[in-house]
């Protein structure tokens, strides 16, 4: 689902592509910025609970990090986005 496009010791860029019905098992993210190349509807499950998010093409978000979450595309369009992660010497 996620392809590493670029990585250094302090940052990483991923392109994540989720066709309808496809998800990503439990994983975490350090602080990051996300940008939607193509939008759709995703279900997210985390320690905060479960929610459904409608992602608009061209939208963006930022996060201080996610301890864990799971995602699945519950819509009928392929969702593709870029994630720019801040790493701490991985």
C-alpha cells in the first residue's frame, strides 16, 4: 500500500495507495504531514475510537504523530496520498 519515495536519516516520503476495500493493518507514524493526491472515504480505528473520514482531493493535514491506527478504504474510489514523516535518527 505504501511505497517509500525518499528517505534520509531525518525524513521520509511515502506514497500510499488504497483501492476500494484495501486497508493497512495496525501501524504508527511519527510527526507528519499528509497530502491527498486522490480523495475518497476511509475508516480509521485508533485508541481514540473508530471514525469515517471523507478525504477531498488536494486536501492536507498535519499530525504530531500517531501511536497506532488501522485504516481501510470503505469508499468506491482509489485513495492516494503522500506522507512526509519527520524521523528521529532511525
